[in-house]
């Protein structure tokens, strides 16, 4: 299957809020793919045929432009034609002012967005103009940085509420996702040896192999072995942070 994935840094004015801009182009393959939580919300622009996603009501075609909140479980997608995606990956706390809604209301949801440019240059210009009015909650940003540094999960109730509002999940939940991704990203880069995976899990803060296995089931919906046997081409490109 012909495919091309590219990502790059956003303009300087957007860097406090947006981690990466990425594009993905591929021929239709009909495979069901699993997208793994990565701790970031995204703005997705389908310039080609929109994906279908598996919902409780069955397969449903996604909107042409959508905002995808935090994931706490795997997202199943299926191409409906030629894929041409332009996407904005926000910082974990970077999308609150873009949506002007609590991120807790957007968790595990994909919401249609109207009146947004679909051209790459126009979209970035639009976001730069909007970002002039966006803000960062310093306490929340520092709490996220603490997770990356392995700091204990703690905080008063005010911080907990602000964190949930800005990020969409609790600090503990985000820490769990980031810990899992530190192992999953190693697997994405080709290290499929079970011992190496366990070592990576212990380095990331997992106590033992069963704990790591539970998170694979939670965030991928399958075991590490089952995932490694699959051909998750889309996950290798879209899920990579």
C-alpha cells in the first residue's frame, strides 16, 4: 500500500499549544486499524475520503473536519477510499481555548467542526490568528511536566478540577497513558522482543509484566503478542507521537 506520513513543528506562535502538524496520504486498503491513546487531542481534516470509525451503533463515517478529544481506549478506523489527512496534534492541555469547551466533555468523542479552512496554509494562518487569545494554566502545565519527569501523582482538588477541564482526563489517567506510550513507542520502532519490552516497561514504571499486559488490553484491546503479529500500518504513522 502506497503511503506517506510527514510531521513538522507548528509556527512559533502556536508552539505553546500545538505539538505537531502532520499529514498522512495512503491508498485504500480496507484494513481495520487501531489508534492508540497518546495523551493529546487532535484536529483532523479529511482532504480525501473520510474514515469510518467503529461506534456502539456500528461503522459510521467521520465528518470531513473533526475535533478528537483525549482517548482512553483504542479507536478503530477503516478507510473508505483514498486517504489524505491534515492534522493538528495539540499539547495535552493545549486545546481548551481552541474549543472553548471543557476537555472533559470531549474525552473519547469526535466532534464535527464547521467553517474551518481545509487548506494547510490557510488552516495554520487561522490558528495563529486565534491563538492570540489563548491561555496556558501554568499549574496544569507544570503538573503535566511533572508526569513526564516521573513525579508522584498528587494535587489539591482545585488543581484536579483545572487539570480535568484543561486536559480531559485526570492527572493519574494521563500518567497511565504516557507510561504505556513509552513502552508502545519502543515497540513501534521495531523492538518486538518480549524481554526487551518487559525491560522497557520496568523502566517506564510498571511493577511487573501482568501490569503491563493489563494496559495493553486497556489501550489496545489486545495483548502485546497479538498486536505485534498484526500489520498496524496506520497506527505506526498516526499514533506515533
